[in-house]
C-alpha cells in the first residue's frame, strides 16, 4: 500500500495525529495514544473499563458519525473504542510499533474515508464526496455535537 503523509501534528489535547492519503484510494486519519495511557494497546473492538463513562454517553446519545454495526452488535456491558469514538464511519484501525501509519511508539486509532457516500480513487457514485485533508483534520480538533466540552479522543479516560 502506497500512501502519503499529508499532515502530522499535535492536537489541542496533546495527542499526535496524522492524516494520510492512500494512493488511488482515500484519506485516513489517526490519533496516537502514548505509553501509559489507559487505552494504550487496546484494540478498537476490545473492552476497556477506562471507557465506561464515555460508553454510557455514547449509548444514550445520537449515532453521530460512527458506524452503526459496532453500535448495534456490541456485547452488553462492553466498552469499546469503536462504539465510543465519534469519527467518520467509526474506528477501523488500531495498532502500533510497526511503523504504520508513521514511526513512533504510539498506539494508533484510525478511521478511513471509504464508506458509503465517500468518493475514492477506486469507485464513486453520483453525489459521493471526496473527503479532504481539512475534513479529516477537523474531526480531531472539533468537539462532538453530543458533548462540546471534550475533545474526540480524550487524553485520559
């Protein structure tokens, strides 16, 4: 997979974020979680007690930009990043230590812009939207409509 790092920055919450463009395809956004953070090493579909409060808000609020499959298919009582974090199409990646999306020792959570309604280099339909770098970067800097007092990817849970 060939990709270009379009932006690599530190968010207002102090987390490293990356926007990349996959050649011929779509943009993806990632936030790096530092070692010592309660979500470091947690897979996007894995339960974490650190997300309990945020999970309650997510389940009692609007769907937002998240994917609906994790919302409706999660196990009762489990608190998972893919349900809690309100990003375009939902969290679709977690991992770290292998140089993707960039070198560093962060644990990464990411999303892609290759969902229904998104134009990509592989396919698009009338009305589909090619998501811009500004769109991807804005998701990590603007508060969620359901809670305007917290960043999307909290620095602590």
